C-alpha cells in the first residue's frame, strides 16, 4: 500500500511537516508495511519555504535581515534540490508573525527585509527565484524591497523617503538606475493565489489592511498612498500598476515584483505542486491524505486542498482530509473531490486545548481512519486474530 500525505500546516498549531509526521505514525500503527510519501505543502504563504525544501530534499541558508520594523533578525532562504532555484518566503523577513499584535502598523511596516533575502541569494550566485508573498505585515507596494535592491525614492524636496506605506503619499520621483543589475539576469516566479488589484474597494489596503492593524481611517490613507505610488510609476515607467491582477498581493508587493523585477505570478498551490513533482509522486498511490486547520466554505474557492484533489482526480487516486475544524457538508466535500473529511477533534474541548494537542489528535484520527480502511479492504477477518 502506498499513501501520500500532503497537508498544509494547521496554522498556529502545527507546521505541515509535523502534520506529516503525525499522520505517518497513525498509518504505520495500522499498516506497518505501508509506503508513506510525505509532501508537506503550502500555497504561497507562511511555510512555503520549509515545505518546498523538505519535499525536494533541498537546504536552507541563514542570513541576517531586518524585520518589518527594521530590527535585525536571523532569517533564511531555501535552496531546492536542483541546486539552482531559491525559494524566498516573504513572511520570513516581512511577515505578520514577526510582530506582536500591538506592533502591527502598515503605515510604518517595511518590506526591506524581503529585498535583503533576495540580495543575499544573488550574492550567493542564485538567479532562479520562487517568491511566496503570503502572510506579509506590509502595505508599502514593495518599496522597501526595491530600496534594499538599490532603488531610491524621493519627496519633492529631494529627501529620501522613510520606510512604510504612509510615506508613499509624498513620493515625487524614484531613481532605479542603481537597481541591482543581477536582477536582469534572474527569473522570478511569484506564488500567490490573491487576485486583488492594487487599489480600490477590493484592493490591497481595503481587503488586507485591517488584518495588518489598519483602522478604517488608515485604510483610506494607505489606499491613497498606493494610488499615488502607481501614478508616479506610470509617469516614469509608463506602467499601470493599478491594472495588474494580483498586484494587490502582500500590500502591493505583487505589483512591484511584476513591474520592476519582471516577475510572473502563478497560483501558489499549482506552482508548489509543479516544483515538487506532485503528479509523479502520487503515481501508483492508493490514497492521498491532506488537511489544514479548518475546512469551510472558503475551501471551495480553489486553494490548496482543491489543487490536490484536482491532481489526484486525474490520477484516479482518492483523497481524504483531516482538519481541526470541519464545517463542510458531505455534498461540499464531494464537490471539491474529497471522498470524506474528518475533524481531528472527537469530543468537547476548547480551541486552545485542541491546538495544544494537535499532533496527538491527528495521529489518533489517522488510526481511526486507517482501521476503517483496513476493515473495508480486508473485511472482519483482519480483526479476528485480536
């Protein structure tokens, strides 16, 4: 029997690698001889670097960068097993998890550290990049990232702008003549499932600003600042940042990656699955087990689990899902290609208790599911010796 374990993280509780470990232990408790293929996944947000490095047998390179408030921290970028492709996770340098809740302030938060990660990889000789831009704390249109790579931003008096989204409202011009020339030698793929444009009611500030600490007043201020940034870029480069689908990802980082680094945006889960060779790794599998923290109506919108069921369906491999909270109906589960979906929580407990026990709960639920599989496969005779 071959079982592929391909979950997302249970956010705030257990990384995808930990989920794989717990499921594998549960499988082997019932089927000791089963071949278990561990493929921890992510769809472009937090965890994408570690998941892709783990799944491809790559490695990580540590480096010092600045966090969203420009404090020095130790961070890392990943190198995939081909030895040529680097995976940069924006959350590692410019992510919301790096800030305490009281520190969240997209008016001031900078993407400078993400640019430092790119620069460190360029210094090490890499020219092929995958960038995961989920989980950011910033709303600066990637200006901090561009500044770390050599671009300068000036106000009307000729002073360089300070970092953060609010400062963009005073942008008069930018000078990209010192942008790292190695950028022109490099290729950038961006893993993102966000399709929001830069500005407006469905733009970066309005949709994602509040989770980064923006008040309603700040949302208006940030949206206007991004609009002004787009106007200046249009005047100098003849490029309309407002028009890019996905340009609003990561507080406008998507738009600048396209316009300044000539990046291509691709569905996060599709890019991850293609890079790790998902289709090849599920060939001959009897079952795929996936999972994430919560299954609900948003799961139907086409993120990680639907990407898995689509690929597995083409290969004729059934998929079941485990989740901390399972709110899908049977009809909804079948609609996205799941044979079934299970909550790992079997009895009354608080969310905090469930999160603290996630690894054990996942293992126990996997054992229960495997026992059902054993019964359906081998019948009651499989248990007669007990």
